[in-house]
């Protein structure tokens, strides 16, 4: 598969595919690796991971794809990071962390394939056309809360992303989540999480709407998707430290589509799940 991608002039495509897979799969284990540099003495903090992710072919699909995912998490002086959330420049003061960055949206293929050319067998989107990959400009903030001494740390996160994909994939996403990371002994770390996403009308129409022109080419009737809450979900990450360098992690998420996304004829189901398992090394 890799050889075919390269022969098709796809070294750039392969690089984009790796980025897309890494950014499209939320892996708190690597986020933890990024944060570990905050307590280190060195300017640089690096973690490498290799895993396997299983996720729906697109939001609302009943077909799933399993894909290998190499992941890199790099932090420099607790001000610049490169990881699952893209490239970020931030400042931290006490429990508050805020900044700006660049992220990536992998888009969507109407033939049910991912950017590595792997097929899910889901052809429901035939006739809708591809949604091109897009870069995103991101502003974010987080706040660490210690409500009571006997209650674990609570982390509040919020972000706004403006995609810059041109005629398609140029929407706005507002994301918020609450997580509660806590340590079990010296080796185990559990992080339950609740998250939700709001999307503007451009994003909702790109991913869940059907234009009259698309309706003539596809199995769907025309559908106008308006701005609103796109989804809400829960998840759990479990990370086990084998030693001071090696760790393994498992991450599971269940997400439910809401409002016009849930009512879209494109969505064969309103509930999707994703699973990620990886092994990593922290330098």
C-alpha cells in the first residue's frame, strides 16, 4: 500500500495522510506526553507513538476503518508544542493556559476511502463529491480547577477553529470539554472526558447538507443543515507506564450527533464510536 502511494506521486499525499490520521484521532495519551514536558528540566520534550485506530468512515457512517497511526508529540520550553492538536504557541500562568495554533481537518472522500487509500466499503456518499482537506486557525484556552482537596483535578478546555479550505471545508468549530485525569498508583492514569462541538452553517452544510445539485447525483434529497450543536460525547483514556520511558495507552470514545447533523439524511446512524491503542516512548 505504501509503495503504491509513493509511486502515484504520493509522498506528499502520504505525509498528509499521516497528519490527517494523527489529528483526526483524539489520543489523550499523547496529550499527556505533551504535558509531561512541563515538569521536565530540559528545553525539549519528545514522545513517539505507534498504534492502531478504528473509527467510522465519516461522521454518521455504520462502516469502520482500522488504520495504523504514527504519532509525534514535541514540546519546547513549555511554550511551543507539536502533537495531536497540531502546532501550538501558548502561555501558561498558574492553572490557566491559552494560545493560538494551526490544526488540520482531513476532509471526506465520497468513495468511503481514507487518505491512505484504504476503503471502508461505505458508498452512501457517492455523488456528493469530496470535501477537501483544510488547514485550521485555532485559538484555545484551558483552566485547571481544584474545587476541593479530596476531588481530583478538573480540566476545562475550550477552542475555536476557523477552517480555511476555500470553497468547501471553510467552517467554524467551537469545542469544549471537561476531563478529570487522576493517577492510580505509580503506573496507571485514567482520564474520563465529556466533550461537545458547535458548528456554523458553512461547516454543517459541507458535512451534513445536500445541495440541489448533489441531490441529482446522489441517493439523497436536498437538505439544508444549519448552525447548531453538532455532537456530544464521552470518553475514557487509560495509560500504563511500563517504565520511565515506555508506556501503553488505550482510548475509547462514543459520540452522538445532534440537531441538524442528527437529522441529516447522510447520517446512517447518530452514534459513532472510536477506539485507539498505542505504544509509546518518552525521551
